[in-house]
């Protein structure tokens, strides 16, 4: 008992006696603390757009702490900034190979972005799927995968992904617009209207009005369609698709001059827009202005020579111009391009 007390006394006394005579000894930082310091220096270099230096700091931070997720992400971000996509992919895969779990969903998501930038769509979808396997609530991953599925024609898959994206916190106008377009492709027009309306409510962009107008056209509500196309034009006077859409509605209502005016404005903004050229040609046809109709249809065919419908319309115009040979040739061409209704025209002509 005395020995213990004596030892304690010596320690206390020694501390008191030597306090003014000894230097302060700094405790060396741990490897983890050093990794954080090095990583922070790397972030400074990255923010200063010194990407190669940021990569070097990231590598050094990882040497000190191989479990530092942020260092792998910083290195990959710097490599992407200098278009070293292979290096960025390798950095992210190196982290995945460690078997660590924190942040794996983010790693897969960034890999998907790299695959998008390098046009590797199959790998992009795989990475997004892996991201969702790690985190089934990753809304942005659902949205991106849904967009890919839409572009590839998998509308049911796109609808599922976009709905999951919305259910998991993605609440922005573009996703409602895109899901509306998915519903449109599936023929579910009332649901498309609801989503387009939601997008317009959040952000009244010309494109959203134009998309909703296309649904009103399909469900035969022309007044609402014209109103929406007009709203699109008010918001963007150069949005040529809105003029073309409104022209189609006017043509369907037999307002051919109004339709021609719209198609003409459309073409003033986008002279090579084949839909407007073809549509204006058809409107001229209905007004009996056959030379103008042929001129527009010729221009449309020159720009898009594999559109069978344009050949069929031009054949109809040539028939009215008493050019039986030219009409028959156009109908035969239309038939060869898959327009089966053209068969009857040239068959009747041959008789």
C-alpha cells in the first residue's frame, strides 16, 4: 500500500517540479487523421481546378486510409474532369473491390454517369441496377434507368422506374413530363394529361404545353389543343413544334389557310423540319394549290427519302394534276416503303 502511494506521490511531485522545464511533446496524428488532412488538401486542389494534383492527394490519402470512400470519389471526379474515363472507372472499381459497404450505391451511380458519357448504355443500365440493388430508394437511379428504357421502347419498364423515382423523392417537372410521355406511348391518355398538367403547374414551359396539346388532339378536344399550342408559343415564340402542332389541329378543322400560316412560321424557324413541309404540302393540296403542294412534298422527300406517306400524298396531288404516270410511281414507292393503303391507289390506276 505504501509503495503505491509513494509512486503516486512521485508522479505528482515530478509533474509539478518539471512542468516549467520540459518541452510539450505533440502526439503524432493517426493514419486516419493524416488521410483526412491529405484528402482536404486534395479537395482544395480540385476546387482550384488543379485536377492532377487532386489525384495525387487522393492516392496519398487512400494509402493512409484505404477505407476512405470520399478519397476514391475525389480521385474519380478529378479523373473525369480531365476526361480520363478509364482511370475514373478503375478508381471506383478499386473501392468496390475493397468490399466496403458505405457509399456503394453512390459509386455505382457515378459509374453509370461515366458509362453514359462514354456511350456504353448496356453497362450504364447494369450500373444503375446495381445501384438500386444497394439502395432501393435511390430515386435518381430509377429516373435515369427509366429514361433509357423509354428511349429503347420499353415503356412498361420506363413507367415502373419513373413511378418509383417519384415515390422516392424525385419531385420535379421534367419527370412528370417524361412519365406523361410514357403514358402517351402506352395510350393511357388521361394519365398523360394529369402528368403533363402537373409539369405545367410546377414549371409552365413551352414543351410541356406542347405535349399536353398533343394529347388533347388525340382525344379530339381541338379547342383545348389550340389553346395549349398558343400558350407554348406565348412562352417561346421560336418553339417551332408548337406552330406545327397548331397547324395540324387547324388542318383537321379544315382551317387550311390558318394551318398554312402556322406551318410557314414553323419553317421560318426550322426550314428543314420535314413534318411541317409535308403538312403544308397537304394543306396546299386541300386548297387546290397543287404546284405549291408538290414543291413542299418534293422538299420533304429530299430531306427524308424513306417516308412512304409523303410519296403517297405526292401521288394524290399528281393525280389531281392529271399526271397519272407520276402518281402511280409515287404510290408504288409508298407501297414499297410499307404504306399498304397505297396499293389500292396504283392498282385502281393501272385498271
